[in-house]
C-alpha cells in the first residue's frame, strides 16, 4: 500500500538526525529540514491523491475502514495540511513549525487510539496507524531539537 514508503522514510530520517547539525546545510537550511520537507511534500501529495481518489470513488477503502467517507475526507485534509505546513517550514515560517508539530501530535493521538480500539471515528486502518505513529514521533523529535526550534523562533 502507499504507507509502505513510510518505513523507509523513517529510517532515512533517523540517519539524517544523527548528522552533526552545524556541518551540513542546503540553501541556508539544515539538511534535516531539507530532508523533512522533501519527505513531507511526498507524504502530503500521496495523501491528497488517495484522499481525493477515495472521495471520488476511484479507490475504495471499505474493506479497511468502517467509515470510508470520513476516512477519505480525513486523508484528504491531512494531505492538504501536511502540504501547506511543509511549504511554510521550507520558507522558515513559525506557523509551519507549529502546524507540523500540531498535526503530528494529532496523528499520534488518533492513531494510538485506533491501535488500541479506543476511538476510531475517523476510520483509520490499523496498518496505516502503525506506520504513521513512528514517522510522526521522528518528525516531532527532530522539530523539538534546540537548533531547529531556534530557527523558527519557538
């Protein structure tokens, strides 16, 4: 499925996070931010594409989700928010940092509740939730590092 790529993104982000933060920069940005933006743009595009495809009926998730319309809309909105906030992160806007952290925290909360069958109104499939939790944790851990926070004046 389309969540298979998140496993590889997670491993690459861990590698990038271990690189010394002051050594490598691209266009005045840390390499970690550049990598994060590339991965998040891809994730946003994938979610927007599949969200729109599911809403239009081209792609069905009825076998994975108990509420396919809600999950389709959630996927599309998540993709749009990810894409928007990633652009703001790239342009070094504070709102981009705040939005990316907020969306990642929401994903962790919603997916954790899904994994433990506590609250699944959004209809998130478990296989998707299991892949998104570590990915979102890595994003938050990276964005909460002092050198990154100071760049966004947070």
